[in-house]
């Protein structure tokens, strides 16, 4: 299994169209090889969904095998924030309304999860002892 997270970076980080085309051709060949062992799993942000359409074979594969992941419900967002914070090697708490403010900002927002992750990473880096603070 080949898992490519943030597949949109193929379109943002690859400078040469020739290099991008070659990479995509290799992926398509790997997954369409008769009785081939390769299973490809891609994640792609919704705002980049149109980019694979410029590569016909890749577009066909995505169209026939896609699974859309809708925005998380509020309880799911709360869980993906709180559960890691409770892990024994993390154990951080949220000061005041930090958690509520985060949830308010990202609920029902398509594509907000990477921004939430970025924000949580920075809050963790700027934490005060074991507290994610409003000030941070």
C-alpha cells in the first residue's frame, strides 16, 4: 500500500510540469498493473479537487474509486482535539475558552482541518507548562 497524504503538494511543490506528469504516470502504472500488488491511497484537499482532472488516467481512477470525507461534526472535532491532549506523553489542558473558540472557528468549515492542526501545533509549542493558553 502506498499512502500519499496531502497529494495537493504534487501540484504546489513540483516545479516542473514534466516531473509532475512523470510522477503521475508512474502512480497510474503502478496501480493499473494487472495483478499488481500496489494499492494507492491519496488524500486531497477539497480546494484542489480540480487539479487531477488535467491528467486523464489519474482522473478516471480517482472518479471510479473516490471516497469523500465530509467536514467533521462538532463532537468529532472535539474528540480529535481532546483525545490527543489526554495522552500520557502529552497531557495538556485548555485554558478558559480556548477549546470553545477553536471549535467555533472550524465547525462546518470545509478544508479547516489543516488550519486547526497548524493552530494546535503552535499552541502546543507556546504552552505554559501543561496548559494551552488564550494568550498563546
